[in-house]
C-alpha cells in the first residue's frame, strides 16, 4: 500500500501569509495526487487534482506542484476562510490512501 | 444539481450489522466510481471501498470480508453492508464520487455510525 505523510502536522499563520504544506509518498505515484480542504463538521472539498490542476471554483491563491514522491500545496496569501485541515490523497492505486492531515489555524 | 445523500447510520452493538445507503442525484451511479470514505471522531480520512462502472469492487484491508458495497441501478443508489462491527468502525461515513481523470469531487454530508455496548 502507498503510505502518505504530511508536514507539518499543524501550523499557525496570519491572514496574508504564504503557506506551504508538503505531502510525501513512500513510493512513486506519478501525478496521481489530490488535495482537499475540510472545515469542522463539514465534508472535505476538492482543491487540486493531478498534483497541480485547480478544481473548478477554487481560488487561484491555491496551487499544487510535485510528482513522484514529493508534492506541495501552497496558499499564496492566506484568507480567513482558509483556516481548515488539508489532506492529500493518492489516486495511483488501491487502497486510495489519504495523508494524516495538516491543520492550519490562526496565529 | 449533482448531489449525494447518505442515510442508515446509528448506534449499534459490537458484532452487529448495519446497512448504509447513498442516493445520487444529477448523475448515474452505474457510470461512475462511487466510494465510501470514513472519518473517526477527531481523526483523519480513511478510504473504505469503491464500486467501479464495470461493477468491480475494492476494499481496504480493515473492512475486507466484513463490508460489502453494492449499487441499485433502478434506484440510482449505492449501499454499504457492514457486518461484524467493532468499536474501530465508529465514524462518519461519506459517500463520494470519483471523477475519472480528476479526484473525489462530490461528497455527501455523511452518516454517523457508532458502535458501542
């Protein structure tokens, strides 16, 4: 099975900050990686798929990069509505594993 | 509107069985990859199972042999039959569509399963 790790596990940031979250796979997954945002009590929302493609309706301050085993999610200028938990997920094979999550909260 | 709505959750004793349902609107279940993803209280996301357009199914090791995913094309619904439940199965269960070439793009609101004596 593909295992995903995320770093950091949590971070505190201010509105306007640039935030970068890293996701690493224990084996190559090409570009078969997605990022999701989840707020408390809500279902996750798709942000990015194929490592770097922005899902419809997602603000352009979100971007993704990487391939193989290392991926990053960047929020160029953090907004109040971006405080949430972010998960990566591999779609290379089954089981469709998720990373453990990165919680972004207010500094 | 494209929508998934889950139902069937509840409180169940260890060793018991429960059947979750997911009704799809705005798209055809049998033409899509439909998954179940769960989230234990305060924990991360865990993929559980999928049924693909051709009917093949896949399961996580943690539920293989106990859970069974199926679909009813006449009702455009998906089901998850869960047997021999344990406390570790306590979670919010989401029904989720995977769009081929994309990712898990449509999520239901979830249905809560609590396994406790």
